[in-house]
């Protein structure tokens, strides 16, 4: 019997969801949006100068992590990852 979602397809879906969230978060940080999600800036009380110093590198890291998640999901789905027999 075939399962509705195979392990490879489930891994691809999970990796794609996490990756797309990370990429979206990174893009919004680059656009100067969602700055209150940066640790310590929950109430917007940190000066803009300090937030802008952290914003761009954090956004780039999030975009790279998101692309890595999507790439790992695709590689797992295509069979490049996992046990070899």
C-alpha cells in the first residue's frame, strides 16, 4: 500500500514551508518591516540606528537559511540525501 504522503514528499513540504517563512521574514527585514520581531525590540524601544545595524545581516542570514531549507527539501525528495543501500 502506498501512503498518501511518502517520507520524501513530507520532507519536501515541511522544508518548503520553513524555507518560505524564512525567506519572507528576511525580505521583510530588508524592507524595514517586522523590525519588532528582532530580539529585544518587542516594544520598539531600541533606537533605529541600532536596529538598522542588525537588520541587514540578519535578513541575509534568514534568506540564506530559507534557500538552504528549500534546497535540502528538494535534494531529499530527489533521493540525494538519506541512507544508501
